[in-house]
C-alpha cells in the first residue's frame, strides 16, 4: 500500500482512470439503453489523457495534482459528464488545500465535497438514480467502518461493497435526472451507468489498495 497521502491519491486516480479505459465499451453499452450512449467513451477519453500526461502534472501536493486532473477533464470530457467530473476533482483538491498528510476524517471530507460538487453541477440529489446513489453510500460506509475501529483497507472494502449494492438497488428506480429521465417508466430495471462506474471503480481501488 502507498505510504504517503499523495501516493494514496495517485493510486486512487490511476485506478479510476484505468477502470474508465478498461470498461469504455461496457459503460457505453449501459448508457445506450436509455441514455445518450456516450458515457463510457467520454470517461475514457478524459482519463486516458490524464494517464498520458501523468508525468507532466504537478505532483507537489494532493491539491495541485487533483486540480491538474480537473483541468484535463474540463478540456477532454464534454457535456454533463465533463462538468460533474471536473467539479468532483476540483472540489476534492480544494478540500485538502494545505494538507500534506490526510487523516481518515480528511478523506471523508474530501469525498463528501466530491458529492457536493456533483450535486451542484449536475443538479441531482440522492434518489434521482445517478452516480450519487453509489458514491454517497460508499462514503457513509467508509466513515462508519473507521468510526467503528476498522482500518483503511476494511473501510475501502466496505465502501466498495456499499457502492455495488446501491448500484444494484437503484436499478429498479425511475431516473429523475439526465437523458434517462426523459424515458420515464422505461428507465426502470436498467442500470445507471454512473452508479455502476462508481461501484466498479471502488472495487478496483479496494483491490489496488490491498496490493
């Protein structure tokens, strides 16, 4: 497992980026059921540039690194996806401004700020059948595990489990935001690609953390 907070952040970002690239077709197919059919393509296009420009990013602090990622995303992911993922990375960076070593509480604060940024930019709330319905329960599970005395690996594992469970639960819902919401009842019993992406990313982060 990485030893410094910056290395931890880099591990998470690299894993998220690689997950987006590896699952481009799968995420796009999910989005094609009742959405625009471009979600996977958009994510992969942005995160592939992050990996391509990895060595040119400012790695002097977690904040500068995440803000650099946000700029790349804003230039390479279009539409709503670009807006919310840029906000996610920007809020994450700003939330740890001036911090060299992150506590578990700082990590929770960072990911809650990510959720806030997504809510603000996307106009979505919990229950609207978006990636928030996997992200927020994941953060809740992480925080609960830490407060109950669990270590970081146990907390990350719990977060991944919660994200996957809620991505499955939200499948039965009617979408209230995004292109899928235009299809009304037809969006029932379909996966939200954002929620599935978050679950898949969380699972891969848990695996990478253990490695």
